[in-house]
C-alpha cells in the first residue's frame, strides 16, 4: 500500500472509528473523544491533501479508489471544515435543545452522527467507481438528515424530512441512470463503472445520453443546483451551525465533484460540448434563481444558504468552461467558499445566543453592539460577496475569463452580469448586517463567541493566502492535473 | 423474467398508488420485494447472485417489520387524506410511467417487459411521493422506486455487482430507519404523520 493509500484509508477510517468509540464511550468521555478523533481525522485529511496537491501528476487510480488533485482538494476542504466544526460543536451543544434524541442521549447521538457523516463524506471524492460514489453519496443523506433535524423543533423536522425525501428521490433517478449506463457498457456489469473504464468503454448513443442526464439531474438534487434545490435553504438554515457548515462547504462541492467526474468520463460518448453545456446550464440557472433571494432581507443562515446556491452555480460554470483559467478559479472558489461559508455558519451560534430573533429575521447593526461578532460576520459575508481582496473575487474573475477562453462568450457575459447582481445584493446585506440600526442594545459578550473569534482570525489569514494563491495557480501542475482528470 | 411476473410487480405498484391503509401498503411493497427476491434467486448463476437475492429478501422482511411496528405505534386518529383522489393518482402515475417508457431508450435488460416494469415502478414511486400526504406513504414511495431499480439490477445481462447490490440494500435500510425516526417525531410533535403540517418554511 502506498503512502497516499494509507493516508486515504486513515482519513476515512479515523472518523468512522471515532463514531464507534463515541457510541459506546462513557458519557463524560463522549465529547473529548469525539473532538480528539475528529481533529486527528482532519489533520490526516489535510495531510493527504498536501501530499496529493504537492505532486499532482502522481495519480493513484484503481477500480475503487482515486487519489488525484481534485480528490486531494476536496478531502482537504472536508478535513478542514470537519475539524473546525468539531471545535465549535461544544459551544453549539451548550445552547442547543437536542429534541430528536432527548437530553440524555443528545450529545452522544450528535457526535456519533457527525463522525459518521465526516467519514462517509471524506470517502466520496476518493471513490474510484461511479457505483461506489453513488452509495457513498446516498449514505451521506442518512447521516446528515439526522443532524439536520437534531434540534427536534418543528421547522428542523420539516427541513430534515424534505432533505431526506427529495435527495433520496433524486438519487433514485441517478441510480436509474447508472443502471442504464451499466446496460450500455460492454460486459453489462456495474463493476465496469470505474472512471477510467467509463471513459474508455461507454459507447455513443442515446442510452448513454439519457443515462448521463438522469445521473446529473439526480445528483443536482443533492448538490442543490436550481431548479431542484428546494431542500437546500431549509436544511442549511435549520441544521445546527457546525453541520450547516459541513453541508454547504463540504457536502455540496463533494457531490459536485462526482457530477463533474461523470461528465468527464462520459465526454467521449456524449460529446464534450453536450456534457459541458449541461453543467453550464445548471450554473446559470442556479445563479439566476439565487439572486432575487440575495436581494431580500433574510435571516442570517437562510442568506448563507441562498449564497450556497449561487456559489455552487459558479463552480458548475467553472467545470463547464473547463479551461485552465476556469479550473484555477474552481479550485480557489471551492477552498475560499468553504472557509468563508463555514465561518459564517459558525458565527450563527453566538449570533442566535445574543439575538434569538435572528433565527427567523434579518439581523441588523450587529457590529455596533458586538464588534467581534460583527467583524467575523463581515469577513464571511464580504468574502462570499466577492469583495476584494476576497479570493472569491479573484476566482470569479478567473471563471469568467475561463468562459471567454472556452469560446462561450454569451455564457461568460451572463455569468458576469449575474455575479454583479449577486454582489450588489450581498454587499447591501453586509452593510445592513454589520452597520445598520441594531435591534438589540445588549453589549454583553455573546455566548460561544471566543472559539468563533479564534476561527475568524485563522479564516482571515487563510482567505488572504488563497487570494494570493489565485495569482499563481493558473500556471501550476495542479490546474494541469485538474484538467487531465483521472485519464 | 416472464411477462406475468412483470405485470404482477406493476399491479402491486399501482395498488400502492391508490390504497389508503398504511398497513396494506406496507404489505404490497413487501410482496414486491419478496417477488423480486424470488426472481433473483430463480435467475441466480453464482453464489454471489444467491447472496444478493438473500440480502434483498432480508431487507424486504426487515423493513416490513419496522414499518408495521411504526404503523402500530403511530395510529392516526383520523385518515390522512391525500390532496389528490385515488383515480387521479392512478391516472397521474400511469401517465408518468408511459412518459418514462416513451422517453427512456431501450435499456438492454433481459426482456422488454422487465424494462417497462422497472420504469413503471420508478414512476409509481415518484407519483406516490408527490401526491400522498402521509409521511409513511411518502417513505414507501421511495422504497418502491428502489424496488424498481433492484428489478433493473437483477435483469442486467450478466447481473449486477454483489457489493453494489448489498450497498444499495444497506443504504435503503439506513434511509428508512432515519425516515422512521423523523416520522415518529413528526407524529409526536403534530399529533399526525401528515406532511401538510410541514409547510412553514417558505420564502
């Protein structure tokens, strides 16, 4: 077994083991064991990302496992957000009502489900086979739905139920597409669904095209691409903040990576232009649907949820344009979005502790009464809006430039217009949220603020580093490896 | 698979669309799963195929037991009426199935009947999720979609991978268990497993 395979195995096994330990540990040991296990898992995942991105030309591809630059990037993001979510979870649990499992079992159930979710999620980008990737994506639904409904409040139950039902139905259609694809491959076996086999063996024809559409539309329901995004704003706004961060920053792009791998693998059969056009279409529709909501005064977590819809659209456009500039933009965007979005969701715990009304209403003037919290939310929202020097400003420029480079001028121009409109909406929200007229004058320190401030400092440094990286990334081996895929 | 078996599966599926009682629907979906397990056993060519068929039967029986326990634990004080009448539901489900058969090209399964039965079950399951209000009915709609997909996997020439078939069975069981947790909690919170009460989140 190579060092990469060992790290990949450890990155998946450690959180799984953590979940098992948490399930049987004495009550007092549950939280320390969970945090220690998830932090260690995060460190291992980030190490795998460093190894995979340091030498991106060195691929590990078997029928069941793939460790390439894209997997490295995603595993790193999952590791980072998983680690940070573990660190802020005690603050959340200190204020939460674990209604779904009761006070006695709530903490244990939360950490066991969180560890299971991180384990399955880490395995998604490493899956070397479409069948295995589907199974893992479906498994993330079970683990994360429990977490979405964790509070047991009526709105959380509604969000969790919608999430479970709509994504399961969507993934059912994906599985139908996979069966169609298996029937079209020589040998007709689901074993032939490794990314490389698909590229080499799937024949041209309408069966392959219909299979591709079914798979991508089904996955779109999980990614939260419009118009099949209905569960997304509800689940992200009702889940515990550390879970919302994982859903938005890690789960959505991880499933998007699967959709991208499907498109790449089937390009020889369905045509490069057709596959990429479908992704670009989803990207443009997602941006167009998100923007009216970004212009409205929304509750903090709901605003972040609609911003996820916008950013998944940007990433879809980047992988659809698929030029070196666009792919450099995608890499920076996935990482920058993860850092900024996770920070925003983490800030929700002290925000709701300080101003419970913010659960259902737009928050205003928070920086006037809670300067530290206001600064953290400002960094998050400013970065997500694409306010320079946010790395998302640079990544969006790269994606648009990549669109022109790909000869898709209309789509690139449309992207630029939609992103400008989205920027105006989020910039207005930024001004109102931080500097508007505060509803609450209480200046006492919000509960759970300290870990969020610490993460806010680290996130600011990371965002600036990513902005710097955006300048040199387009000419690196990483982008070349992303463009080459597993072929 | 013979045409009679394919029609039996489709008829059971259509009954799920129109029947009101939850326990009857559980029985119909379980009968479908067991029929599929029987087909898988009859067509088995290796020990892997037999193991997959056995897993399918175990999954069907285990889910039936789970659902029946839940039906007993969450007795509705009055019937949860679907917003759409049974005739309209059946019509919608048949139209959807015909659309699927028309839109999806020849798949290359063992027989044409099994292809059509697979698409019909997927369409009926989707119709149940879309038109029924009872949370347990919606969950059973998802199970019926999976039954249709299992039929497709069984009828693939050369058969499907055991690992994938077992994985699908485990995934569906996990989803069902989580959904049952939600159903019980929704029932406890609202006094009914009617999804119409879950409409507060809107923009």
